[in-house]
């Protein structure tokens, strides 16, 4: 908790400090979280930080426990998947001002945004690109299955890609 480590810098562990990040704006907002693009100054890495609210309700103890269990499950699952090249890297998670900050690899866009870009240009996806994307998705799902994990929210918004 409150430590970051980046691929290619094995053995280097950074203490998380909000004064050492530059916020480049919001990438995504949902009812459950906000994702921001940030730069980690000491390492020079760009990363996405997913801000997850730590549940705190005075009157519904069982609801708090349920939400906290779900949050902990997401964090544990993310760490179990770090070895898979088709799944976004997790650099660490931090606790800050009532939030869990899930620090992860910065990606260019979601599959949904790519689809919209292609559609707006009145182009079509190359079959080789579609095949490549689907093979990567299948590889990630097979890896999850081998770890005993079932992803229950597979959709174009949750499939992140880099343009390169």
C-alpha cells in the first residue's frame, strides 16, 4: 500500500506522494469511479489512476461490508493478473482522502473509442486488426480462467488498447 513500482525498474520502489504527480485531466467518469491521467514526477511515467471510493455509511453496516469486499476483490484480482501481457499493468494502489487509488498502465483508448473513430471516418476495420484484437482478448480470458477468475463486465469500454 502507498508504494509504486514500474516495469523495467525492478527493485525500485517509489513512495506514493500526491505532491509528486501532475494531473493531466479526467479520462473517464462513472457512478463508481473516476480515472485520471497523471504523470509520476520521480519516475517520469505517465499512468492512469482509478479513484475508487472507500465505502463509509454509518447506518448500513452490511452494505459497507459488501462494498468493501467488492473493492478488495478488485484489488486482489488486479494483482493476480500482473503477469499477463494482454492485461493492463498495475503499478500499485494507495489510500488517499477516503479513496483507493489504483495506479495502472496508461493506455491510448478503449475499443469503443476506436470503433467510434473508425465509424466517424466512414472507414472499416481491417480484418487483420479485428483478428489481432480478438486473439488478445481470448488470450487474456484464458489467462483469467487459469487463475480461476471470471470477468463479468467484458464490453468495448473495458477493452483498452494502444494504437502502436
